C-alpha cells in the first residue's frame, strides 16, 4: 500500500542543512497498526508529515498504491491527502469555537458532501466515539480525552484508508489515553493506522508492528502480529466544496467568536461612517459656497425656479397667469416674486432700542395658501390680519418667548426703517423640519400680501417732485397713504417749504414721478395743507410725529403703487425639462430667465476646484483607511491562522479558503453597513434627533450610498485575498507549527 525506498528529508534554514531523517525504507500494508517510537528529535514527526503529504521529501521514492510520487506537485499532494490521509494531532487541532458536531461535520463540508448525507454520518461517528451527549457542546469546554475523541471522529468520518496520528496521547492522562487508543483501534479496523508515541507500553497490545527510530534512522522494525494480506484500499470520496457549504461556513465563522465579530464590525462601521461623513461634509461645503455668493441677490436658488417678465414689459394680467398655468411642467407661480428674496419684520415697539430687546422676528414672505398641513402650536388663521410663522424649534424666540409671540399683534415692516406697513396677529407656529435651519417663513393672507406689495413697490421707487418748474429728488421723504387727505391732494410737512421754495407751498402743485425697475408712473397733486409738530395729530390722525411724509389719499396711493406684478417666478416640476418649458413660455410672450443663469461663471471654477479637492481627499482617505483596516483586520484574523490552516489540512484549497473568508468579511461588512443605513434612516425619520447628522446626510444620494457599499465590499475582498495568500505562502504544516 505505502512504500518508502531510501527516502530522506532535509531542512534548509539560512544556508544550514539539517536532516529530518535519512534513507528510510519501509513497506506498510492495509490492516496494520503501526507504532513508531524513539527519543525526541529522532525524526518521527518528520516521517509522519512526509507520509501524510504535508511535507516534501528530497531523496528516494515513495510509492502509494504502486504509484511513484516524486513528480507530485503541491496540488497532487493535496489530492493525495484528500483521497488517502486523515491526521490526528497531539494538541488535537480542533476548532475551539465550534461544537463537537460542527468539528466533525467540517471535514465533510470541505470535501463536498451534500447536507442530507452529512448529518447521519456525523451523528453515527460521534456515537462511535461515545460523545453523543456532547454533540452540541463547544469543544473548548471538553476535557483533553474528550477532545482527542472528537479528533478521532473527525479523522474517521471521511473514511480514508490511512490514519496518521502524531503522539495522540501525549497530552492525555493514562485513563483517557487508554480509552482513546481503544476507540481508535475499534473504529480503524482494516485501515492502515500509523501512530507515533513516547509511551510504547500504552500501545503495545494493539500494535501489529513496532518501529524504533534513532537519529533520523530506523533501528528496529518488528512485526508483532501477522496481518493477513494487503487488501487494495478504497479511495475516500471527495468533491469540490459546494458553494452552499462555503456560505454555511462563512456565515458560521462570522458569528462564532463574538469578540472577533464585534471588532470587525467596528472596523467596517468606522470605514463607512468616516467616508460618508467626509463626503457629505464636502458636499455641504460646496453648497455653502454657492449660497454665499448669491444670497445677496436671490435667496431662493432652487434650480427649478424661472424668473419671468412680459416680453412687452407690461404687467402680468390674470389671463397671462392662466396661460402660464396651462404649461404642463409648471408646478406653481409666485406672482410677487420679490417676496421670495426679501424678508419682512414683525416687531412690537417703535422705539428702536426696545425693538431689539423686545420680540422681533424676521422672515421670508409666503402666501398662507402654501402652508401645508396643520400648525404645531396655536391655530390656523381665521381672518386676513392673522399670520403663521414657520421656524426652527430651537430658535431663541420660539423656544423662550412663545408666550409673548402667540396671539399678540405686531407691526409689519418691509425695510430696516421700521415703517409700519400693516398690523398682524401671530396665531400659529409650525416647526421647521430641519431645526438647524434658523431662517423663518411668515405666511400671510392675500390682503396683507397686497399691502406689502405696495410698500415694496414704494421702497423700490425713486420719487421726483416737479415743483416750481424743476425736478427735485427727495429721498428722505416718503409717500404715505392717509384717509384724511382728499383725492387729488397732498398734505406735506410745513418744513418742506424750506427745501422746495422760499414762499408758501399751500395750493401749489406737486408732481410725483415714480420710477423703478418695473414701471414708471406720474401723478399731479395739489397741496391742500401742511402739518407741523403742533397740529400733527389733528391733521393726520396719527400718534407719533414723523416729519418726513407726503400724505396722499389711499386711492391715489394705490394708483401709484398697487400694480400688477411686472416680474414673477414660476417653478417647474421636472428640472430636467426646464429648457422645453422656457421655450413654451417664450411662445406665449414671456421673457424667462433661469435663476441658475444668474450664477457668476467665476464660481464654477471654484466649484470645480472644490470637486477635485473632494476627489483627492476621498481617495486618500480610502487609501489610508484600506491600509489601517488591513492591518487591524490582519491582527484580528491572526488568531484565525490556526483555523484556516486546519481547513487546509482537512482538504480546503486556496480558492475555497479565500471564498470562505470573503463570505465572512462580506457578511460582517454588510451588517455593519446596514447598521449605518438604519441609523441614517432613523435620523431621517426624525426618530433620532441628531440634527448635525441629519443635515450632513441630506447631501447624500442613493448613488453615494450604493458606491460606498461597493467600496466596502471591494475592500473586504482585497483584504481576504491578501490574507489567504499569506496563509498559503508556506506549507500547511510549517504555518501550523509556527502558530501552535
Ligand atoms: P521527533 O518528532 O521525533 O521529535 P522531528 O521529526 O520533529 O523529531 O525532528 C527531526 C529532526 O528534524 C530534528 O533534528 C529537528 O531539529 C529537525 N527539524 C524538524 N523540523 C525542522 C524544521 N522546520 N527546520 C529545521 N529542522 C527541523
Ligand atoms: Mg515529534
């Protein structure tokens, strides 16, 4: 069956040649129970390793079933081992984190047995070695004798013709040793068993032949019992490990050692979190950059916003808006579009010092019709003078002064000059979804919007007074509606006479020219009277003295300022079709301009630079993270060297070891990534109130999440590949000896 002719084994270490054994001649037959003995260092282990195909030999010939093996490659020996050899080791070489059942099962999984064949075989074998009671116990909890019985079961389950055992009783007490040998003898009938031992008395009664070694040579070879004849051995069946079995092992290994699982999990979590955070920070920075540059002009830079004017420069009519509404890609029209970019103020005192110490809020103007859903505090407005505020929950006024805000009446101003345009009562507050966004929105009734519209038109206008034959621009005086004034008349501060004329100004005519970017308008008014500090309240009906007013009748005021909008904004539903929509607008006499076209070209370059920096930083980060995690994972997996080498000894190939490791790292990284996604999901759903995180993740899209996952999977594959290479660089037995 097995024949060695003049076989020698040398070790080369740093140029020094050492002999493992030399010129060994042996002929071993099926059915024999060979006991090899000899002092330490005499070459027994080396001989067993060569016979097992775990180590090479340098001289002589070894025949197996009559076939010469000197031309065998590493792969041929792998096949040889899988067909013929099962090993039992002094230190058991079991997987401590597996149960008894899993340890025995492992051999069959690695050799391509089907699940349904495995179970019965494994249970029978466990029964034969008397460990049925412990089949689901982790091996680490067993005694030495029990462990060696598991090792025997594992060696026997695949039914190879040759069993090789190197000092199997070396770590056992007398009683367990005796038991183990008896079991081995019982289950190995008709096989070829080769055992190395220090303790010849233990084995003597079972041996059919005793071999004594000394200094690398056989000095005695005695046949104790005659063995019938050499039956031709049946090769053990083996197949490639099935994909399913690889998954079983990979997933089992993911979870079987909790500390390892947790450490790997943390590493993958760290990679995912740091890369996503870095990427999102950059995106956020890019966003800030674009905001900073344009916020002077336009506050709302939504890419789906289009500014529109009439091509003939006339104001929009209701009919125009109807036509625009009929364009299918139009989502909404904001008629007074400067509200989108201007803010108004609500304040409750005229004294500038008290304004700042009292309640003061400013926000962008929205139509109450656009308020979707209910308010969070207070109620929905019931009349035209009531408003709702949308603000961050964390805004100082909202979190500290709600009492002084709700159901209180405020003055509204459209400029910093605190000129009161209207009064309004705040009746409701709605919280902003993003509570780190401190900008406020104020939702007003159409009536209030009209008042603001007039006020803004007035503020945008330059007013020239044609008086006494010449035009004078008076910036400090403002035109104010007042119902005490007759239509076609004006009441002015008496002091105006010093600025405009030396004489009496009553009954003179004042011509008002309004000129702004949208329109021009003109009105001639006769001055019907003047006011002074003394008669101020009597004439104007107002309380606090203001010396810089030209009071006119409200109808005249409307004539000057209550204009239909000259500029509006529309929002499209699908930004990608914005160009078609622009064309359709032009076709109905409108001059459209995309809000994004107002962006300055310069900034494009800045953004480009930012993109490149982002790419470089991300790649560098990935590169650094890869190496850091490779070394951490290497340290974590180092403790697994024994495991993977055991797999090799039991018949696993490079490919299957790599794949099993792949699956383990893949499963772990996927779980880590799923955890990250789950946390992000909870933040997005506002279950976790991590505002900073919420803001950051708002910059990430599906594309980035998918990309991150691909990177993580690729990283884990690269790591498992490098690691598997390392394991297979040296022969199984030397890796094993180094580790144990
Ligand atoms: P035994 O198992 O009988 O105690 P070994 O087979 O382990 O003896 O060793 C036989 C000889 O081979 C010893 O001289 C030992 O020093 C040498 N040897 C074993 N393994 C190596 C190795 N990896 N490198 C160099 N010499 C070795
Ligand atoms: Mg030895």
